[in-house]
């Protein structure tokens, strides 16, 4: 299943959401060279967050192979700026496009609930929580972590709390059968979170690249918690009034 759109209006223009999407795309173009080598691997190596390096659990000088003739070298003095830079980097086109679609789909309403400046802070805090969760799940990992998925997971967690009954239009593909269905947000987002748990549990006992499930889990959990101090009751009341007016049309 893949989300296409939601039935959830907004009161204000989603400037912060658009700006965050723009920042991710700019990093993909200007830093990661549209995913071309060697820019892609170099960016992941230099600006990705490596748990074992940040926590001092890897021997300085250790080389991590990332491709033919391409290695990351563990630094004696790691840069903690990577916990931020890693949020704006991606491993490929599908990684980038998928993340930006989810941010666009769910970010506008969450931004609407708190305002632009608060939304950016909320987003970054969820991203930090995601990095922390992934590091805690494997503190000796030498695999660079990149992607906006953890921060976006926080946005999805907040959406689930704020608008659990909002309709989400899903593309359902079962072999040759293709259909469009509408499900409540809590069902779609709960299903997504369950998939992260199922994927994350086996990773606790093994090293490897691929999906950073615990970053998704940590980001989602942070969003569920942080939405309470960040949301504006006045904005939410205005949103409820807007939904009520539309339902009477």
C-alpha cells in the first residue's frame, strides 16, 4: 500500500514543509551530485552519522568499504555536526523521493498545528531522537546513517495523534489487482509503525546496512511525545472549525 493523499485541509501555506523539502533536494543536487559517484559515497562517508565513530567505539583509522575502491576512514575526533547533516542526505533517488512525498503528505497539517518556526524545531528534534535511537540499537555500528526518514517519522507520529480519523487515500496493489482505498490515518500510520518494529527487532542482533528501522521508531515515538508541547490549541480549534464547515457543504 502507498499513500496518495489525505482528506485533511490546512489553514495556512506550508512554507516550512516546502523549505525542508527544498533543503533535502538542494543537498541531493549540490552535495550528492544527483546520486552520481564519487559524490554520493563521499557525502555519505563525510556527512553521514556513524554510531560507532560518534560514540568512540571504533578504532581511529578503521576503513569501512562502501564500494569498489571507496572507503570511509574513522576519525579520531568525529564531527557531531553529522547528526544534523545526515538528516538531509539520501542514499538514492527512490530514498529521496519516497521521503519527500511522505513529508509533503503529512507535514503540511502538522506544520499547520504549530506554525512554521516551531515546526522546523520539532522536525529537527525528531531527527535527533531518530539518530539517538539508531545509535542506541547498535552503538558499535560502522555503517553511515543518512536520510530524513527519522524526522519524517516524527511528523507521522504527530499526525497520528492530531488527526487519527483523517482519511488517507491509499494505492493498493495485490499482484495484478490494483485499487484505491481510503483508510483512517491511525490505521495507515499504525501499520507503518508496526512494520518498523517487525523490521527493527532482527536488526538488534545483527550488523548490516539497509533500512535504519530504529531511527524510524525513535523518530515516530518522539513525534508522539513532542506534539503535545508544540501544538497550538488555538490553531487546532480553527482547524476543527474548518473541517466542520466543509462537512456541512
